[in-house]
C-alpha cells in the first residue's frame, strides 16, 4: 500500500515538474516567438487596439499612421497610408491576416514601442508614462519618389536613387504598384478578395521590382567588367582592341554580335563610350574564373543579397556564372562581360554599383530608414552608415568614373546630361525572353568631381520598348531628371 502511494506521489511530482518546465519554456525561452506569432489572439488585440508610431519621409510627409476607428470596428485603431501606392513597396502594410511587410515588418518593435533600447534616449517619456511608440523617419524624399513615378509615365519599370556616401535610399519606386490600405483593412473578406486579385494579376503589383526582382543588366554591367579587368591587370583604359562586328566564342557555333550589328573596337575607353559588345565579351573570356569573385566584390553573388532594411519580401540576390565553371562554359563568361545571361541583377544592385564607383570603390549598406524619433519629433537614434563591400580601389574607381563621364559627354549617355553638372553614366540595352523586346537601362552618379547621388533606371521590355530603342534614349533622360532634382537643379 505504501509502495503504491509512493509511486503515485512520484508520478505527481514528475508531472508537476514537467508542467513547470513547459510553463518556464513558454514564458522564458519561447516567449518572443509566441508574442510575435500573428495567430496569437492576445498579440492581435494588443497590436490593433493601440496606435503605432508614424512612418515619415525625410521631407516631412506622413506615409503611414494609425487613426481611431469608428462604427462597429472590432479594433480601436486602423493603419492608413495617405500616399497610397506611392510608398507602398517601402512602407509595406500592417496585416490582420499575415505577417507585416516592408518597414512595418522590419521596424515593428520600434513602431509598437517594444524596442526597449530606445527607452534610454527617452527617459522622460518613460517616467511620465507617455505612450512608448516611436516614429520611423525614412531617408526617402516625397518629391523624388513622386518624380520617379511621374517619369515612368505608367510604364513597367523601376527607379532607384541612392546617397553615394551613406547608402541612404532617396527614392525607390516600381510600376505597377498597389494600394496598401486595402490589405491593411480589418475587413477580412475585403483583404482576401484584394489579395486574390493582386496574386492573379500577371503584372505582380505587390512585387517590389526595384529590389526584389532580378533582370539582365545589359551594358550597364560593363562598369563591373571594366573594374574587374583593370583590377586583374588584364586591361587599361588605353588598351586597344581590333575592330570587329562579331566575336567567335569557344565551345559555341554562335558568335556574339554588337548591338544593331555594327562594327566597333579601339581603346577600352572608346569601347565603353560606344558600348561595344565584342570588347567586353573578350574581357569576360580573359577574366575567366577570376571574374566570379570580382563580381562578388561588387555585390553580384548568388545567395548574398544586399542587407536592405526591408522584409517580407527582402532584397533579392543578384547572380552571375557559377564559381569554377569557366572551363566547361566559356560562352557564359563572354555573355557575362556584357551583362547578359547568366548575369541578372536588381535595379537596386546596379544603383549600388554606380554609387560604389562614385564613393571611391566602397559599397555602402543600402537603407530606407535614417532616424527613430519619439512622438514629439525628438531624435532617439540616428541610423549610422555602414560599409557592405569593397568593390574596387579608389584608383580604379576614379579611372572607371572618368570613362563613364565620357559616356555621357560624347557617347550613348548624352541624354543624361545636366546643365552645369558633370554626370558619369552608362547605358544598357538588355535582351529579354520576348522576341523583339529589350530592357532599357541607365545608371549614373553626379557630380562626377564630388559624387553625391547615384541612380539606376530600368524600363522593362514587355511594356513596349522595342529592339530599336536603347537605354541611352529611353532611360538616360529619366536618370538625368532624377539626379537634377536630387541636386536641387
């Protein structure tokens, strides 16, 4: 009898220990995951029954805010986006049904007041019991974001403007876009209906193409090929190449031709000015396996996306030929030299390449947020610039920049000229999967003597850009307009 009671007692103690252990695990080890689980009803009630901090642009425009609800809503506050689709791919939205997206996701702890590291800078607010949400101030400017949308004129494409020195994003817009207000609604049926329509739309309006989609960059990538060739010691701006209309490729019966079937060559500088395919394809072959790590130095590396402070979705990684594949696939390295398959990059990545050249070879971490403030506008934290990669040396960066200046002064980029400002740029006209259509690219930075801003523009070929139209004709004027506006011209 005593033995049976003892067994029961031991079993009860074991069960109690297991229960205490589970409670301890959930309350200590797994507490953060449970608190942030979108299916946690208590979290939903807390999140939607209090105001979140605002998201503001650098020039003072409120692009996300919480407003009190009216008339039978189950929650006290509704998240609204006053500028609609203009900043949707940056702000993202607060969702009742899924994870938040964009800034609403990345800076959720700030906007909800759960980032306790900020309390140190806001001791007065903590002691007074003031609501402890904070605002996120973006590096983006409303005027530049609006100009990017206007310049695209409804065409499918993207525009990215960066601060060369800090990596701050001043504008990043893609068309088509979407209305985040619909997806932030508390009406679950309306949200589901809108999500279904957006997902069925072949134009994919909820996809932020500027940083989450990759495209062949075409001849804008000749900037990277130039850097790699100079750093590897296989070429200089004055190296002379034969005049050719096509380049015979090893391991292939298909020669690589110049755009439009023309003949070109001369020095590497002249080849960049005229965007000569045969020269840069030859350099791709000469670089061989060494090309891959030199691309990676400039951010083109599979599986390694730029650490952009946006999530769900985050930035996509750009890609190039696989490491060590030259001996088995030499034609791919020739095509990589001119920015065609197997190379594919985001518009953000090509803006970062231009910015790195303007920044003496240093590639900065791109970011859309620049400050955290309290509800009175007091700055609690400045988000300091960070270096991501060393793309090249200052000497090589200056050499390539000088070549890019000549592209705008007398080559394929003359449409990007700005009166009184020296612009360095490179056009690109990339083949697509659609016969007779091309992607029209342009990358640039200015002023060339003291670079401040860099820009990348792509107009996608499936919106009517034909094989007769080039990046220099279609996208260069947009790049020039964006740089002029950023510089206050």
